[in-house]
């Protein structure tokens, strides 16, 4: 309130006829701060309900003390007196807002040298009118930490803070990290499911889906280049129904943007069939990704999908139907038309170089980390 009064944000006036007041409320928030630069602190913000914000430009990382850089309003706004700070002898009066606060947020794009010079001028002009604290290069944006490796000219966004909050939410902040999702010797089946009622009841309350969803929210990728996909299948990987497992991962510019591991809908009679159906599922995802980027006015190059099974690749290019393939669901054969039109290219890749291998089976630590490195995923 001291800051609001100091900056003369409003006047206490009588509400004119035919005018309505805007309700207001307090918003309380803990500002995390920046390690080594600014300590965490609690903040209170008075906001008017129903206000509208005008989209602006990217700003550099400035912190204007008391968070107010005033701009004159273009229309008259009358606001109710804030809760807890009502003037007792003037309860019938309202606040006539004369100025609007404008906050500076973190820069989201690289600033070229010419723009940097202009920003320095703006900083100098602002410092003449207001008490500023220059925090230097942006260190956070939308809750993500900005990391710079100037030697190799790379910029990284870290969601360490968000991941730590997720761990605390699910009481896993003290959990020990492991190198692989599952040890290589494990083979999951329904026989491992709990049989006792108390254990079944306990498992039903484990928020597994919520935890996975929270982690999936942390996915954040945006790069430019052609779509590259890797696909693999684990023949009869389901020990209960002998259904095969499909796994694929897609990258753009070497960075992972999409991945999936799922059971196939029908039983494959051979490794080739399982790989063939997996290729079809992966190409379906590739088509969807190309359509998505097309809607974003970004034309991508022809998608390439890599598979480590040569027989399955031949099957996708063979327009003849044989006795050994007639039982395969018709929907899997549409891949032949896609490849014939040249929309997608399917090529052979060595099993050792196929990162989708980690999507279909448990791997030793060394191989698992190698697959992660192939798609630029660093743990």
C-alpha cells in the first residue's frame, strides 16, 4: 500500500452517477528469486477484477522496485477500496485509478547487438526516473531456469524446480535416483499383480497416472529441421497374451518431440509382422506431426522413419499381397500407399543405433544411456 500511495496510483473520490465500481482483490505469491542474485520473498499484488491486458513486446530482465512503471490510463476506472485498507471516515468513496502498473518480464528471444544498444539507452532513461535494479542476463522464464554454455554457443532451459515440486507433491523428494526405468532382467506380467485385498486397495490409491501426467507436462521441445523417426517392436513381449509391443520416438533437429510405447492390438505371428505393424503406427504419427507443423506454417522435409528389421521394410514397399500377409489387418497396409507416394521414407538402421530399442524392452544401464544420448535426452 505504501508503494501504491507513493506512486499516486489513484485518488479517493465520490463515485459519479451512471458509473460502476470495479471489484478488487489481493493476490499473494512467493517470488522464488534467482540464486546468487535475489533472495526469495513474499509479494502482495492488488488487482482489479475484469481488467484486460494489452499484449506487449519482449523485455529485458529488469526489476523495477515496487514493480510499478506508470502509464496514464486512456479511460476512467473506478475501483472499490481494497480489503483491509478502507478509509473508515470515507467508506462511501471509491478509488479513481489514474495510472496502470506495467511489469517488465524476462526476455524470451536472443537480442542482437543493435537492439542491445537501444536497451542500454532505455535502461539509462528509466534509471533517471525510477529506482532500478539491473539483474543482468535473464535467468528464469515461465518458471524455467535459463542455462548458458557460451563456449559452444548453446542455451538450455532447465525445469529442475518444477520436477522438485512434483517430487515433493508425491512424497518422493527423498527417493534415490536410478539409471534405468526397469532392470534388464525384469519381465512384467499379470502374475506380479497383488492378490490380497489390502494390497489391491493400497495400489488403487497410488496416484500413478497423476505422477506420469505431471512429468509429461515438463516436456518442452522446439527445434527446426526434418522429422526423423525411429521404430522398434518386441515380438510377443506381453507374457500374458503374447501381444507384441510397439515403440517409437521422433526427433526434429536431433531433439525428441514425440514418443510412445504401446501394445499392438492384434497378435503378430512373426517378428517381421510385429515390426511391420510397428512401422505403420510410427508412420501414422509422422503424418500427424507433419500436419501439425503445416498448420503452424512450417513446411517440413519428407519424414524418414528408421527400422532395424530389413524384412519388415521390404514388406512396406511390396505392393503384392502374399499368403503370409493376408491375415494382417487391412488398416496396417495403408503404409504401402504412403511410401509409394513418397510422403514418408523408411530406411534400415542398425539395432545398436536404434534409440527406439529402449521403448520396447528393459536395457542394461550402458545401452539405455546410449539410446537416450542418440535422441539428445540428458538425465
